[in-house]
C-alpha cells in the first residue's frame, strides 16, 4: 500500500512565515519531510526563485505558497498599481519557480508541485476583483501545466481554500467579531473555520506517494463555502 507519509522527501516551502506557511512547515515535518523553508516575498527580484531552488538542492516537493492580504477595492477604483502588485506577488513567481525546479524533477521522472491557492477564484465576492483575478490565473496555470507534466511523472495540483484558519486573514480579532461569527453561520455550511492542521494534512496527502493519480486538479477546502 502506498504511504501517505513523507519520510525522506525534500520539500521546498516558499513564504514560510505567512498565510499557511507555519502550519505547512509543522505538518510536513511531522509527516517526516525535510522542509527547506524560505521566508522571503517573491515580488521584487525575478531571479530570486531560481536562486532559492538552486540553494535548496534536491526538491522532491515544491509547495507554491504565495501570500498577500487581499485588497478590498471597489471595481471602479482598482488602479494599475494595485493590479500589478497583486499579480507580482501571487502570479509572476509561479512560472519562475516551476521552471527552476522542472529540470531535476524531469531527470528523475518524479515530483510533486502543489499550489496553495484560494477559493476566491471559484466563487465571486464583492470588492475582490484584483485578488480573485490573480488567484484565478494561478488555478488556470495549474490546470494547463499539470497536463504537460503528467507524462514526466510529475503531479501538479492545487488546493483552493477559504475560511481556513490562518493569521493572514483570520486573526484573533477577526474571529472574535460577532459579525464574522454570524457570517460563518450564514455562509459556511461547516459552521466554523477549517483548521490550519486539517488543511495542511490534506496538502501533505496530495504530496505523498499515495496521491499519484491527480493531474492538474483543483481541490476546494472551504467548509462547503465554495460548493454553494
């Protein structure tokens, strides 16, 4: 039986201090992986992704973890600066990281690439035009490139999450707000936030040997919000 453990796997995690980074780091280490955690944002230097991959050495799993607090801008007020900033953080680093890691994965004819994306790309929300567009571009990239990589033994998939407990979007002050608690009850069938560990555990499964049959797929994790 194929294992859901990650013993001996070398995992490269980007932006490891933000969003889901701490939970992914802790969970993947508990599953036996050796995690190379890089904390730096990837919006400024286009050469940094290549440098990060080269410094990591062998990468069995690439966790495309790119974080930016979502702007809340009315559609008519989204300017070029906001649009370019959001795409520079969330979209532009993806092909650079993938291109950097592919030669070694193709040479071994195996590897996992997992995007930690957003369900904002699956269901519309007001005042999230730039963010939802960037998150949608991420998922489209995964679906297209995942098809290319499957024949090389590389699985490229994505988690599309929302209402998952993390410090970037759902800090203690937000969770304590009665209006937010009412929103959870109204909009999330689960009735609560998905825990960070639940989300990270599923990410671990998708990167394990047991999950070798998924090709360019998007897995919503949102307590049912994205399914409504």
